């Protein structure tokens, strides 16, 4: 059988134009999609160093915050240790005072341990929480050593030396000290 061919050239021409318009639009869409995707990929790859730098700066800020918190905790721990040492010293002194209310010998022994070499205790008396002490000291440098050792012993509330002779000879200093 023979097929009938249509000689309507206008209609065939319109159909061919529609097919031609359809094909390039698909190609154009694909090209546009790939182009936009490529540009986005290039943008992401191009911004990677800045994104990495941003991430590192955030991480660094977080680590610095953690370090500062650790420093605060370390400071508090050091303060706690210092306070514990002070409390232990005060507790020892309190125990010493309670034990030595009848026997001042233990306080005298502790005082002898704080004296500089060559110093001599001339007189000593203990009345409740007051120690009256007379000490002969060979040099002015030893006076300073005695003052520092009394202060650092944490036995007394305040150590005050009124006058000191700067002559290099033996001098006698009287103390009235209150126990802590």
C-alpha cells in the first residue's frame, strides 16, 4: 500500500521548527545548569581558604575561653591551697596555745628555732596570749633576720620593732607580742 504523502509544506515546516526549537532549549538548559553548577563549585572552592580561616578563628576563640576558665580554676585551687596552709598553721598554733597554757616551754622552743645564730633570750614570759620577750642580738642584720623570722612564723599578730641601733655591737631588744 502506498502511503499518502502530505504536501502541506507549511504544516511540515511548522512542525520542523517546533522540533528544532525544542532541541536547543534542552541543550541550553543543560548548558545553563552545568554553567551555574560550575560557577557555584568554583565559588565554594575559591572561598575554602576563608572558610577554613573562619573555622580556625572560631576554634582558637573556643580554646582560649577554655584556657581562661582553666586559669581561673587554677587560681582558685592555688588560693584554696594557700588558705589551707594558713588554716593548718593557725590550727597548729591554736593547739600549741591550748597545750601550753600551763607549760610555756613549747612556745619558748618554737621561738628559739626562729632566732638568728648568736641571739640569746634574756627573759621570757607568757600571760594568756601575750609574750614578753627580751633578746640580745649581735648585729643589726640579725635584727632584720629576727623580725622576718617572727613575721614568717605566723605566731604573732604584729611584730613591731621601735628602735634599732645601726652600730655593730650587741643590742638588747624588748618585745611585747600577741599570739594569734
